[in-house]
């Protein structure tokens, strides 16, 4: 019995000696706390960085929305006269004109009413484009009806292209700089109404004009353009 007790006591003594000879408990605890605090600090820095990045993105988005709102307001003010006449619409920066105002069915020749309308738009658009440094995209659209046999246009793509070119040339003749406008064609794509009835098809036959940021020119293109100036 005594031997067992002495052995147990010896074991405790060896354990205590081992602890005394090794690293103190408080030092181990201190290292552990330092590691925890270090990890917490890293997480805090990362969280703050994400929060600052999110705040910067939010600020940028707010500035972009404010700039877009100001741009649309400027465009609406520039086109106040034509818009008041009711023959032109302005939706999200896109100026819309019904095809029936500009052209007869399956034709790309401007009607007198259409030419007069474009004349009223040209100068306000020219001033707006120059003041904003933007460029105007003129887009032609049609309904989905196939060309009748004997029609001079092969398909709706060609008809929409010729109509947008006609409008583009008319705007240039009325004072819009040729460098500030270009034509695009969409055929029967991007319909705004159903083509199942006459009213919907009439809405789809249209021309839209949309000011947009001017594409950045390369150094070579800029030098070539400068070389062409008198």
C-alpha cells in the first residue's frame, strides 16, 4: 500500500517538475490570446475593406444615376418643342417617331410631314450633341410582314436600313454634323408590340434616335482625322 502511494506521489512530483521545467501556463495562454486577437484584427480589417469598397461602389452608382437623370432632363428640355407637338416620344433617352409619320408603307421616301418633323428636330439635336459631346444613333425598325413580290427591297432588313439612312441624311441636310450621327438597322427585331394585329404592326414600324457616348478614338484614328482637316 505504501509503495503504491509513494509511486503516485512520485508521479505527481515528476508532472509538477515537467510543468515547472516547461513553458508556464500563462505564457501559453498569452500566445493563444495573441493569435486569437491577430485573427480577429485580420477579419476586422477585411470587413472594413469590404465595407469601404461597397461604399465606393454605391457612391459611383449614385453618381451615375444622377448623371443619367441630368442627361435625360437635358434631352427633354432640348426637345421640348417637338415633344409638345405629340408626334415624337422620349422613352429612356430614345426618341421615337412613328413610321407612318415619316414614310408610306414599304417606302423609304420621306413624306412632307416627316421631313418637316425632322427639320424641327435637327437643330435642337445638333446643339444637344455638341454640348454633351455625344453621337446620335438612328435606328430603323419594321413589322414582321414579308416584302410583297416586286417590292424594291429584298427584305425588312434592307427596308429598315434604307429608312434609317434616309433619316440620317435628312438630319445632316438640316444641320446635324455628319460626324455626330450614324445609321443602324434592326429589321423586324426588337418589336415593341405584337405583330398579330394592325395596331401592333404600326407601332413596330418606327424610327428611333438615341444619343450615346462617343466611342473613344485610337491615337492612329485621331491623327488620321486631324490630317484630313483643312
